[in-house]
């Protein structure tokens, strides 16, 4: 019996897992950790590109100060990254 097709199929699934599925799960876990660790005073960037400083954190929302006297409410899930994270890498 020729096992070549099974080996190729197994290699394909291994490739999919290590290069697509696993990295995506790691990114999801990192984003969940970020969302859970948000605190007032953190500078963040939303997924839409809006920069602001967190004023308050509720269960599902975050209030961002985007300018003097301007506070905008966002869903926690819309926070893309901490602004300080991008400056640390530079």
C-alpha cells in the first residue's frame, strides 16, 4: 500500500496548524490579555486609528480622552494596541 498521499495530507495539515492556526490563536490570546489589562491612564490606539488616553474602564466599554475636554466611549474590543508598545519597539 502506498502511503504517499497520507503523508502529503498530514504534512499539509501540519503546515496549516503551525503557520496559520497556531499564530492566529496566539494573536487572539494576546489581544484578549490586552483588553483585560486596560487601566485608566493607558495610552491606546483603536482599530480605527484613533489615539487617546483611557479615562475610565467599564465591563464592556472604555472612555478615551482624545483631546482637551473631548471624551469618547468605545467598546473594549475596538482597542487595537497600547500606544506605548509601538514606541518601545523603536
